[in-house]
C-alpha cells in the first residue's frame, strides 16, 4: 500500500501513527511510505525488526495543501509520487488523507479512467438499520449532470455487489421526495435515464429516495447523489452517530472512501483524519485489493451502459 505521508490536516504525525497501527493489525501488509525521509524514519524506528522489512520509502517533500487548486497534483507532490508508484507496479493501492480534488486529479491523470467514466466518484458504505448502504458521490464530483449521476449509479451498483457482497442491489437517486418530477433539474433528467438503464448484475433502480433512506436502508442499498450533497450528508450522518454514541449495531462509521472509475485502487480519508481513520483507510485499500475489486467492478460494468447523453459541465 502506498501511503501519502503528507496528506491530511495533521500530517505527517497522524499518518505515521495510523500506518503503524495498520502494520501491527495486519501481518501481511507491506507499506510504501511516500514522503519525507525523517517522517518515514519515525515509523520505521517504532517497528519491530521483523516488521521493518515490510516497509519501504519513496522520498517526496511537496504536499498539496487543502486550499490548493486540484491541478497542484500535477506538480512533484507526494500524492503524485504515490500514484506513480501504483502505475509502475511498485504498490498495489494508494491511501491519502490529502486534498480530495488533488487526489482524484492525480489518480485520473496518472492511472487513467474506465471507459465511459468522465468523472470518477468517491463511494462510502454507511451502516444502516437494515444493512450497509453504499453512498456516492461523497466528494469527487461536486456538480454532476444527469448522465454522470446515471453512470455513478452503475458504479455504485457494481461496487455494492463486489465489495460488499450485496445480491441484486437496489439503487435509488437521492432527492427531496419520492414522486416522479421531484428535485432539481439534474435529478428530473437523471430519473428517466436510470429507469431505462441497464444496471450490472441483478441490480435494479427503485426510483427517488430521501435522506432518511440512507440511514434506514429499507428502500435502497445504493444511494446516488452529487458530491456536494453526498459529502454534507456523510458528515452529518457521522455527526449523528457520534451524538447517538455510535452507529447501528454490526457496522462502523465510514472512515474512508474508495475512488471508483480509475484504473487502480485508491482510497481517500478525511482531511481531519485521526490515526484510527488512517489505519481504517489502509485496511479498506487492502480489502479492496485482496478482493480484486477494481478489476471485478470494471468487468461487471463492461456489459452495463447508460444513456450516452453528455454532461455540459464535463472538463476536457
């Protein structure tokens, strides 16, 4: 796992601590630390001699700050170096708590995107009353058009089936009501597209859903929305978990999100991530790689095509 040591509000100390916890929790885990030699040395020095052989270093000293433009990822930054390591086969996956925009940009440029995916999506799994609910997008594409929403529904259905073993996932489009015609222009246009779309496997579109369906899970296993709304909703749900003393029984609050639509395993943690969050993100990346989730979801999606309507907001 390639770990961006300079990603996050409190990097590198929090990232080093989280990586250390991940190493100790998984005896088969190997880490490629991408960042300053001094920060990596602190982690390596804390490991037992038999664990040190599972850690290598790729020096890099430039971080992309949270306030930077995503195009800053084009520079010789830690996240770009980590993406390059995955592309070169020196690492199997990438984990970063740095700027979401920069990470998505670096991954899309460095690893390439799947066919028919113009805008990759960040996906998180929330523990709901009736089982896990896959929510996307949670920050990758803030203002998607209807075609992107429809494509993300296909991504989410494939991810739910492969990564979470949900048979025949039910897919819903988040709106302000369940009746046809509810919502903004993007939802009103995406709803009929999804109704006619060929979803992967046995997935089926159940129509418009509302915010409480994310926490209940009784109507949909996959909830699709734009990245702005999804990110706000995700953090609101996490706050509600904290107020209630924890998530529903049998599930943990999401501490990281997987990036779907790029040719590699990429996991993004919160910028305000704590050590346990970093460790959880590394564990998620390892889980996805061990299940060969990226290739399996891509293969599943190869037979599913949504309407080819283009989104006017897509950047070229």
